[in-house]
């Protein structure tokens, strides 16, 4: 029988933010620490995830810490340290563990327990702060899940969180506390919550929304964009949001208006990995691995189409965006307007925002007073209507307002101080769908009227609006599609069939087909009770449908109607088989692109494009669109932008370049489709189904596949060591792990295992399970631009049928070497990037070249010296628990 220990942290939970930065201190002038926190409690800097312990309570607003974790006014959380909870002696704690459940491959799982009871002992009642007593203040906060560790015989078994369920009462006294345990990275959903992509910190990616910048991102080389913008994280593909562009002898023009392609007709796209980096930057997370680091994944972008039609900085849920700029005393806020020039009649020069308006006086029956005239000059980049309002910033009194304006206009209004001497303080407010394409200035004229007929001009000053919210700034966060961060991640994990798990402090992502072949085998025959085992059918469905949630653009909808098929989708199975249909649906848009002909001559052009238009050729929105972007040669300048000729442009595509794996490309479709630009079935190409899912789907539908349910009593040494990509061997047969359900009290383990050891891709690559693999895992030496892989060659005498070894990069063959070679350097790599590197033994059996299963790992190249200087973080690589998203 195991000795089970449960440690719970965080029965206290106090959140706040540092107001002053002092070494080894937490200063929060709004806090009241005395009587709430205790020496030994844990303080977490939520911005950096650094932790420290409280060593002293200096005052209500200051704590002393054992480490200096605050270098800025960061947010924090204070919790109790881990406290050991009492357990019932005979209470069963059953943990279910699964990484990629073959019954539902669209979900990502985490270890979890059945509900179990803790006694209402004095210790536990103190831990849960007598939860049954509603009069206890600052008690246990059951609204949150709290960190926990389960230990077996003193060894950490699972780290995670407990969810408080209830307390049972007997004779009106607490008897037991009911809780559920979850794997530790269930916090991913808790941390992200309902936050949207627009809430993320995208760093310094914002840029001026101008014709030159959009053109640069549309036509320039990668190196030029890298130099000007710092990265290739933003590009502009040839996807129009409003126009239906056609090509004739007259040029590349809109079918309805016959106008050329303008810079405002296009929207940028952001690299998928830049969004993942923004998540890491915004939250105390470190998502790493395939989706975050692998070089071949940096080819995928999300089109920044947050609203129908033109780019707008309107907030989510609003039809229009209101921008306002306040003109007032320059020392209060000098940033809303910048002084440009002054014309003076009475010697007043410079910035005159400090001038007062004198109140009205009556001298000899004649009014004597001063007033301002404010004229707003607006320059609009679009023809959309907008509204203008000028009002008193202090009391909201409206001085003037105009509606339904369009184009470049000027409107003025007089401002008079009726009763008291005061500084002028007014706000200019513009409301429109497209305020991002507007700039404005104000001309402030001060007049002195000495009679009904005599008015003197004292000065005329001009000011330009310079606040970021009224400039032509393309703020990346404001242009992100309306999507939750957790839905975005979940969509990517489904799209590329990624397994996700905790490894030290990192959230690691790996392609399931590769990762599931890198585990080790454990023979558990002697621990298995076969008397009550059962062999069942593996899958309960007759077919599986792989599709996209949205298809709003006219071209793909028309194609589906004509062909009777579903573009980019795939169905696998047989209607005659028993079961229901399983749907795997991505929360993304699927667009069909087109290559235009000259409609006058029929000649094929080099113009590839997309259009987010519905069946009536009206602008539409759809779901977020994932795409590839290809810089395409245009020697005849068929794609003119703003009436100017260029020799290249950025073409949208469903097909990546040849850097996907080895010398292959990836199509962002589930089914095999003709490439819209090549107008043929692309060669050397995989798709989302063939690369990511075929192995598993072929497994579950295979006639020989079975699900073995068996009971075992696994030793502690194995329980704390196995990983879910390992295999269990029973009676010389190898099985993959589906689920492991362990009763920690009795050591009884219920196993669900499936027998498909060789995946379809391995068969296609002539990789055979029975052939001897490398005895030891390869080792790697990393550099900025290369990785040297070393392995132990098989011992002499070399079997006659061994030809040598094969090194793979990203699933494709990199190089074959002889049987006496034990190292190879993979070159041509990028700094600070990850690559899947593995080695197989190569055999010649009866004239056929076959390979053993590979052994390898995902390896990161060294950062460049400049990047290394900026970031010297150490990655921790202890395999932990998996992530739950749903």
C-alpha cells in the first residue's frame, strides 16, 4: 500500500499591484496586509512569474521578501505555502491520465481525479478556514482552484490543482471536505479566461497606416521588410475586403467601379508565431515547441480582418469608433496637440494655450469681452461619413456639432467666457468607422471685442493633433479578429494535431505523429492481471469529418455548389460501418483563392488573389483566416497598387513553400485540392489530414485494431516514470497508452491500451517495428546555424543486412550515411529555432530498403549572440502533466 500525501497551497488569495519599487520589498499603499498575510506566505509576481517568501510584515502596506522580484509596478498574488492535508486512511484517490485519447483525438487532456474526501480534522479545518462557517472573514476562497501536489512514498507523483466541491455536515458539524484534483496546467484556461486576441501585448509592432508602409509590406523583399519593420511578423496579402477585382486590357480594376487597387483595399496579416509570442508576453506562460519555435511554422499568418470592409479602429461590439483630442493648458497634457505656428497682432507669440479668456464687462453701456474661435480642419482618407463635435471638456457643454460630413472639411465655433476668467479647455471628437484614416488640426483665434462693431484679432495659432488615437497608427491589438485566445490555441492544436504537456515551467507543443514515436517501452507482463481483461473494438464511429467552421467568401461557396463537394474538407470512413459520425471542426475561415485570366484575351495572368465578399459580392466577415503568403514575381506589373507599377506582390495561398519538411510543402486543407495558382495538384505536398491525422485515423479504423482493457498493479518506480508517449509490452505484444487510471491507495491501475504499433506514415516510409533500433537515444550539440547529432553505432559484428543510418529533419530524410558513421551535422539552420531530428537504422532485407523506428528529439539551435545577451533564460525539461482546453 502506498503512502499518499496531499499538499495544498493558496487557501489565502490576495491580489494587488506594487505601487513603489524597493529592493526585496512589496509596497502597496492601497493594501492592508496586517492580519491577512503571514510570514512564510508566497508572493508571486504575476507579470514575471517570479516568487518569493514573506520574511516580515513591516506595516499594513509593506512586506519584506527573501528575494527581489519587483523591478516595476507589477501585479502580484499572495498565497499560503504548501500545507499537508490529512487524508482518510481508507480513502481512495483515483487519477486518470491521458495525453491523446484515441476515442476523441480533437481534445487535449490533463490528469484528473474522481471526487474524494478529506476528513474535517483540526488541520484540514484550519486549511479550509472552517468553510462551513459563513461568518469567517478572509477565509478559504473556493472560487479558485488551488495549487496542489500528490506524493507517493515521499516522491512527487502529480503536480496540479484542487477544486473545492463541498463540505458534508453531521449534526451541524463539518465531517468531510470533498475535492477534485486536476493536472497542473489546467491553469492555462484559468489564466487566459475569456480574454480575446485584441487584449494581447504585441510589443512594438504598431506602424503608421500609410500608403508607403502598406505598399512596402505588399511588394518589398523579405530582407527589406526585415530592415524597415524589424521582422516579417506583418505582411500584406492580395486579399480585398470590398472590391471585386478583375483583369482586362484596361488593367487590374474593380468590376463595379472600374477603380484601381488602392492601399486602403488591403489589410495586413500577422504571423501565427507572433501571436503565440504575444500570449507569452502578456501572461506568465512560456508556450514553446513546435507551434512557437519550429522554423517551418513561421510561414503561417492570420489575416487581420476584424470588421467588414475598410480598416477601422472601432472597438469590438461597436459600429463606430470615437476619437477625441483635448486642447487645454499645455502643462496638463501637452501630447494631444502640438503647436505649429502663431500669427499675432499684439505681440503674442509661441504656444498660447496658457492664455485666459477675460469675462464680459460693461463699460459705459458697451460690452467688452474676449472670445475664441476654434476651427477644426479634417483630412479624411476615405469617403465614409463622419460626425464632429466640439464641447467643453469640464462640463460637456456642446459648443458645436455636425453630422454626416464627408471628405476634407473645416468647421468653426466661437467659445466665450460668460462669467469668470478661465483657461480654454475644449475637446474635439470625431466619430466614424474609419477614424484611423483621418487626421485633423485646429486653428485657435483669440478675439477682443470692444463694441458691437469693433473686434480685434489678438493672435491666430495652429495646432496638429498628435495623440496616437487620432493619428494614422495601425495598432495591431485593435485590428485582431474577434476571437478568444483559448479558442485560437485550441484551433491551432486541432489544426496541426499537437500534443501539449508541461515540461518544467514550459508548456510544450509537439506534433503527435512524431512525438508518439519517441517514447520508450516497458514490459509490464508480470504486473498484469489478465483474468478480467477484455478486448474491444477501438472506435465507435463509422466515419470522421474534418472541416472548417466557416466559408463565407463567394468563390469557395460557389465551388462547393458546383462540385457538390466540400473544398478543403475530408471524410474518412464507410457509411456501411456501424456507428455515428465524428466531427473535427476548426474555428477558422476557409477561403478559396483564384488566379485571374485576362477577360479580354483569355491569357493567364500572374495575379493571384482572394476576396472577402459574399454571394452578392458584398463585404463580409467570416471567422479568422489562416493562410500562407508567397512573394510572387510580376514582371509586367499587372498588379498595380495606387496606380504605380511594381515587379512583385504578396500572393495569398493555401500552400506553404518547400521548407515544410525535407523538400515538401504543406497545404492548409484536409483534402487533396488543386492549387488555385498552380492550377494543378501540387507535387511533394502533404495536407492537414495526411501529415497530422492519417496515422491515427488509419489506426482507429484498421480492421486489426483493438482496445485492450486490463488491470495491473504497477510498481511505484514505473508510476512516477512513465510518459504517455511510451508503450507497454504485455506477452511480447506492444501497446500504446490510451488512458491510465490508478488508485493511489491500492496501486490498482486500470489500463486502456491499443495495439496499433506501426503507424501508416512509418509503413509508407518503410519503417518496421521489429527491426532493431539504436540502443541509445542520440545526443545533440547545438550551434546557431547547425546541429550535430551523435549516436552509438550497433556493436560489431555488423549484421549483413545493415546498410547504415538515416538522419531525418522535420520528418523528411536529411542524409543517409554508412554503418561505420556515428555523427552528422545538419546545416543551414536558423538561430534560436527548433527542429525535429532523429536517426533510424537502415536495412536491406531481400533487396528492399527498410528502416527501424527512429529515435530522436526536438532540438533548438543556439540564439544569436545579440539575442543571447537579451535573454539568458534556462529551459527546464522535466516532463510533467498535460493541458486541458475544454
